[in-house]
C-alpha cells in the first residue's frame, strides 16, 4: 500500500494494547467458571527482579528495532538484519542458548521457512498483477462505493477480511487485498494507515477462527487436543476480539494518534 512502516508500527501499538487488555479481562471473568489455577506462591520483588534481569537482553530487541527505525538509523529492511545479528550474538555469547553446532540446523530451518513464504509472496504478486491488468481495483471500487454508506461498508469489509483470514495466511492476504481495498477506502476518506491496521487485525484474528484458521490447527497440534475442542474454547476470546475490532474500526484516533504525534500522518 506504500505506507510508512514506522507509521504502521506506531499505529498498531494502541490496538495491540487494547486487544491484550480485553483478553486479560475475558480470562479474569472466565477464571472462576473454568477453575483456572492462581499463581501460588506469588513471586516476591527479588524474584521478579531476577526474572526481569534475565529477560533484559531479549526484551531489548523491539526497543532496538523501533528506536532504529523511528530515529532513521536504519530502514525497516535493514532492521531485519540488525535483529538477526543482535539475536545471534545474544543467544551465542550472553544467554548461551545457542551453540555453534546448532547453527547449520537454524540456517536450514530459516531457509525452508523463507522459501515457503517467498513462494506465497511470488504467487500473490502475480495475482496482484493480473488483478491490476484486469482493472479489478477500479471495478471493485465502483461496486463498493455504490453499494452502501461508509459505516455499513466498514462493517462489511471487516466481515470480508475476517472470513479471508480463516482460509488464507495473513501475509499473502495482505499482499493480495491491500492494493485492491486500500484505494477504495482512500476514496471514501479512510486514512490508509488506519485501514491497514483494521486489515491486519482482522486477518490475524481470522487465523484462529473455525473452521479453517491456520493457527487453530497449529494450536491443536501443539496441545494434542482435537481441533473441535480448541475451536469451542476460543469462541469467547474471538467475541472479545471482534468487539475490539469494531472499536478500532469506528474510532480512528486509536490507530492514528501516535503516528500523528510522531509526524508520520497528517
């Protein structure tokens, strides 16, 4: 969509915090019904301090990334290389969770994962080119703009993105739908950064949504539970997240305030 990565980083902070707080409230309300155990005994200040000190270096990774991008020291693409280099040094020499003999396996898994993602990206870019040559964005824009008013249209696109997220991984979905839907809502006066946040949140929530959410199956595989069991358990959390999505959609200031304060959005 051609938007600033730094602006998108900042725009996602408040929505991310809102989702986290909403899920914590949901867990608190459900704790009694499901008999969730309480932490016993609670950590004292000394234990909390030791845990914080042990986590200090890994927690500096997002600080390094955000600080470097927002200050202009390196670009978002360069930030990926910086993160890899920092993580490598910390794992090998500070935390000592990585050994020299582990490196070939790490590189192999990284190459395999990257190959899968890049194949999807390549297919998505080809589809985007075909859609552009067929004037699909213009046709969809005309259809959407003549369909309904903006508030209802925003609700409909939320449902569309939510459903797409059930069947398609977020990365390819963004590459395919971003250039198509972005201009449509830009014509309606929706800020592209705000729309990008709405799109990303919907697609990632869709990944955990029955019947075909990719993360749903991954969770079932890790936990050893049936997919149906996991699907029933996540329904209350999906309801909470959808309420937050509606809040993010209809209150643009939640996404745009921080980018505006930083000068990335007018």
